[in-house]
C-alpha cells in the first residue's frame, strides 16, 4: 500500500473533523440529536461527516464501496459487501456519539479499508487530543507519524492495565471478568469510545481492551492498527476477529503474551 494513501485518508479525517465535527461539539441543538435505535443516538455531525468521508474515499479509490455506520442504519443490507472483491471502506464518522452529543470526550473518527474481503488498513483520529493513528498490514502502524511497536517488554500480570466493557457482557461472564480483574493491575470501565481504547493500546496507556459488542465500524480500524503494531485481536475462543463475522466477544492486546495472560485471568473457567 502506498504511503500516500495513509496520508490522504488521514487528511480526509482531519478535514471532516475541522469542517464538521469540531464546530458542532458542544453546540448541538435539540433538533440536531435523535435516537436511531433504543439507547443509541445519532447527530447531524455523524451524518454530515459520513457524507464528506464517503465522497472523499470514493475519489481516492474510484469504484470502491463505502459501508458507513449511518448508511447501515438506513440499509442493513450494506453489510453484505464486507466480503466483496475489490475495495470496501468501513466508516465510523463519530465513534463515541453518546459522548459527543453530551459534550464530553473522548470521541473519534475512524476508517478501515478491506481489499477482497481482507482488512488491510485502518485510521483513527481523536481530534481533541490531536492523535492520528494510520497503518496497514504491510507497512505497520504510525502514531502521529512515528512507527509503533507493541511487541516489546510485558509488565507483570499484577501491573497490566486495560479496559473491559462489562456493561454489555452476559451476567455470568461479567462476574467472571470482574473477579479476574483483581489479578491485574487495573481493570478500567471503558470510555464509551472504542477508537480511544485502541489508541490507548497503541500509546501504551493500557495493554488490552475487552469488548462484547463488535460492530464492524467500531473494531475494523483498530484491530488492523493493533495487529500491524505487533498486537493481537481475537474472539474469546482464540479465533481471529474479522469485521464480517456476526459474533460477540473480542479481546485485543498489545502483544501475544499480554493476550494470553489477560485471557487466562479474565476468561478462564
């Protein structure tokens, strides 16, 4: 993959953030926020940013397909394209919409590229923090232009730090994860923004994140970036994550050893 594509998509994310998302942060009117499903809100920023990103991505790769979160809300059938041949973009125009709508951080803009059904590149932008991760399976992951390597030394089990979105776990699994978390250094409740969880793994702020819901636009970008930096993204049973899979449960870790130790601590029976 050409370095120019990583830069071009990163620039497009900044364009959407600067022109649409940030100007509306903490300036939304009541009519700018609606409920698209029980407990799930959408804002005008989500819809406008998805339109801008979709048009820009199609210009970068003529003939490509765009599968955006808001587009799927209107037409769930779009998900069938995630294993298509050719180029398919996955777009999350505002990840952490509930945070954004409430006027709090974090939130992120995210894009992933699938080529012939294989996730090949990902981008995550946290515009308030000024953090952009961009990477591909072939070229590694860049964090604000610097190459990330997560395969280095591993803290002892009692010093590992990470997030578990226990709210969505089945009750038995939730109890198991919370109990196992006592073996770790710190088990965080999550930030209601998957993109920020992935960025925190890449920066070393945390070593892992555990999710139950795995909507493709929430996880395709981050799993590509973490894997390209030497990390691991697998289902609880050890099967590699793919955004087209209709499953539940995902453990992401900075490297193989962290994944195995956290899996054993939180999910072993």
